[in-house]
C-alpha cells in the first residue's frame, strides 16, 4: 500500500518532536527557576547581613516560596503547551488514518 500525504506525516512528526522538546525544556527550566529562587533567597539574606541589615526569616522564606511558585507555574504552563503540541501531532495522524481506512473500505 502506498503511503499518501508525506508532508502531513512530516508535519505531525515535527509537532510531536517539538512537543517532547518543550516538555523536557520545561521540566529542566522549572527546576532551574526553583533552585534559583532558593539560592537567591539565601544570597539576598547574606548580602543584607553584610550591609548590616537584618532580615526576618519570613523575608528570606518568602523569596524561596516565590521562586518555587514561579517554577510550578512555569511547569504547568509548559506542560499545557507541550501536551497541546503532542495532541496536534496525534490529531494529524488520526486524520491520515481515517483517510486510509475510508479508502480501504471503499475498495480503491
């Protein structure tokens, strides 16, 4: 059986590859944002201590919490985008399969 719609197959594969790239990049980036928030809170506290300012534990902890929340938000947003790209690739494959099954059942 001859495979039709080579360009659509390519587009579907590209969507899926981009989806996986977005998912992996999102996971790594969100971990980086979380770690940066934790390290940044500690570094800010040390910097303030060198200047003679004293920060409450709440200030440092709130910076860490903000970093973690930003990482979590980034993870959710990136996951939505990545899964949408994967679904778009699969949808193109489904349309191609529907066409092939229709052609086979018509006997052509």
